[in-house]
C-alpha cells in the first residue's frame, strides 16, 4: 500500500481548480504543461506520488519536482518552465550598433577577400571578434541573430543598389531642357512640332548598347515532343562569335526605330546612324536628338559630319 506523503496538502480555490482542470484537458497546450496540470490535480485529490507516477506514466522525479514547486512557489510557477541557467547574454543596443557598423563596412576593409558581406561571413566575424571588442553577448552569434539585427535596422549589405552621381555642374539645366523636349512632344498637335520658321521637328531618342554577346549553336534545336518534352531542346554548348553593338534611335512621335548592329562602337558607327536618320526624314525638317554624353557623340569626327549638315541636327 503506498505510504502517505509527509508533504502539505495542495490547497486550491474553486477558480484555480477550474483553470487547472481546463489545462489538464487541453489539446492545444504543450504536453509538459498538460502533464503538470494532471499531476497537481491528482495530488490535490489525495493520490500518492507512486499512484500519480503510475497513472500518468511519468517519472517520479517529475512528480516530486512539480508538487514541490507548487507548494513552495505557487500554482503558476509549477506549470511554467524555469528559466535556463547560465550568465545573461542579452544583446544590448551597443552590441547591435557594433553589428550595424560592421555591416556598413566592406569586408575587404577588414582583411577579407569578399566585396560584400553575407550573413554567414558576418556572423563568423562577430564570433571571432566579439570577446575582444567587448561584445560577449555576440560570442555565439548565428546567421539568424545577424538577420534579426539587420532586419531591425533595414540593412541588406549583401545587395548592391546602383545610383547616378551628378558629376556635371550643368546637370539641372540639361535635365530641364530634356524634360521640356519630352513635354513638347507630349503636347504636340497632330501636324507635329514646328520651328518658328515653320520647319517640322522630328524628335529622336538615341542610345547604344555595346558588348552584346554574339552566340551560335553547336547543334540543331530539337522540336517539342508531345508527352515527352514540352519545350524546344537546345544543346548547352555554344560558340562565341565575339560581341556586337546595337545603336538605335526611337522616334518619339510615331515610334519608328532606326537601328544598326555593328561590330564596334566608335564615332564612325555613330555617324552612320546619323546618316540613316538624315536619309529617313524629309530634307527640310529639323531632327532633335536626345542622347547621353558618350565620347563618340562629341568627337571630332562627329563634329565634322554635323558641320557638313548645318541646321539639320540639334
């Protein structure tokens, strides 16, 4: 016959007893919480530790520990997990500031070969330097820790964001002039924009894309086969035939494209594009060209051609 426990009885109010019963019957709470609630209900009902352990198929040490915590610290303390031991390693604002400072630096400035940080590399650096730098809470920093700190600061050091630096002191003036041209095109009447002398104006936006790879297949493409291959089959090997440059002018009124594909991208090729534009538009019209500051656009060769066609291009 089980011996009667020498421990005090567990006194519970009606409200505590009802709450404990709900937790003991719960299907959503963690198993350990449900088990502790059942242990306390059985003990409150007068069962011995041996009977409780046998009925709930729980080790006696767990039953003893749960009851002792309830008697010594209260019902809620018995149901909750105890805080884990070890020293406090809470990450302080100073620790986060150090991580953010490192994330805003380039790895190569700290002796690494990489140009950009990855979370893994940044976490490894934190673990290596945390104790020396006085940030012991980060001595075991993981990728997840780094990710949380970076997300909180809205930083993505692994990505590159491109921007355009305004090096031209006349940038604002030129920008306003270009925007005004686009505005005039948008507001032009059906007969088009005209100069004060009555000449028609054709506005063309010009740009180039050099360095396009010219590739050739080494084997024929295979057609799709119903039930087997849904897409075209292409051999993964190819022959590289060099590079090509695309030069194109887009008519902003009617969308006509004047284009050339050249082997190189020099003043000679740009002048050929200007000659194509000259041949396409009526002889008495004025051609406005919007383009960037590439050296081929302002070279001596280009200037000589423009001088041979006075008042034709602007």
